[in-house]
C-alpha cells in the first residue's frame, strides 16, 4: 500500500500481525519477532488498539499471502479473539491464534471511518518505530517511555520525525558510547546523518 515510503518493509516471511481490535484489519505484519510486535502494539496503544496474532495458525495462511503492501485488505474473524496462547516465558505473553478459522479478504475500506490516507499515515508511523527498533544493536535499551510519549503526542509522521530527531540528540548528550549508538541508530533511520 505504501511501498514508496522510506520506512516500508514487506514483513516477509510473515509470522505475526498487529490487528485492530475495533476494525479487525491487519495493520502491520512482522517477521518472527514477538517482542517487537508487542513493543509496537503497546507504543501505539493511544492511537490504534491492536492485538498480536500468529498468522501462521490460520487455516488459509501461506507465507506470501499477506505482506505490508496489502495487509489492510485482510481481516481476522471475531472467533479468533477467543483463541489465545499464553507464552509464560515471554515478557508479553498473549498471542492470539487463528486455529480453526481463516483470514478474511476485505474488499471495502471500512477501517474505523478513517480515510485510506489517514490509515496509510498511521501505518507509516508503525513502520518508522519498527525501523528504529530493528536498526539498533540494543533494542531493549531504547528509551521506551520517551518513544511512547513521542508517538502519543505527535499526530502526523512529520511531527514524529521531528520529535524523534530531538530525542536522538537528547540521548547523545549523555556522552557514553551506548547513548551515542542509540542516538545514531535513530538518526540513521530518519536519514539525518550527514557525511
């Protein structure tokens, strides 16, 4: 859908998806990284309430069925919300399963009365945070609370980018190699490192 965005990634091979609770549409698909799926879901809770689903458990799943260019065209049936796998060793234990159900192909755009442009804008924001998380060597050391605040108070992508740029510079003032590395990872994703 937004393949020309610099933050776009296909999410293949697909394993997990962030699915809107209210609209049942797939907002983002990710590879096999459950911690990242929960991080993004939690970070965007003030904008889009999503749950994490294991797409590989749906009867009609195939590895190339859903990617981030077509994910809005797919919905999860209501019944799938009842299938939950609790992974006791995980930090965020709840994952919904598609056991005995199928992903539904959605023809009409009916996402919370949001325009397709607004949905794409939100998806780009999700992808931006994904890229920041995957671009750093130390994702567990990212300032999660500060990133969540940036997401919560900035409505559009340009505002988020500006606030994340400021955050990266704030992090780097700590003058440690770790802080510099985290700040540079954010700046690299934002394409704000100049040679």
